[in-house]
C-alpha cells in the first residue's frame, strides 16, 4: 500500500473526514504533518501545493489535493489503484 501523507490541523473536520475515508479504504497509517504546531510546515505545504487550506493529501509522490479532491477521486474509481501503487 502506498504511503499517505496529509497536512492537517487538530480541529479540521475535513481532515477527519479524509482520514475516515482513507481508513475505510484500508490505509492503516497516515503520516500527519500538523501545520498548527509548526508554522514552517504551513509554508512548506503552501510551496508544494499552492493552497492554504487543510487537508492537503499526498499518496506516494502523487499530490491528490484536499478532501473534496480525494472524495472525487474515489467516486471516479481512481483512489483504489493509486493506493495500491
């Protein structure tokens, strides 16, 4: 299973929804980068994604986007193959 990395904060409901969706898909471990604990990580996230909001999700080296992007990828049938890489 591919490595999943998610930029998040402690109180983000979309981060929680993304985590639930990924766990339902069989992802057991998500590397969470908490931008609320380390402001430099927010700058890092913005440089990588050009976005300010969380979550920002990477599967392996592939940038997926936020929760809406993740859910759309799943609905289109693209999430499972990506997780298997």
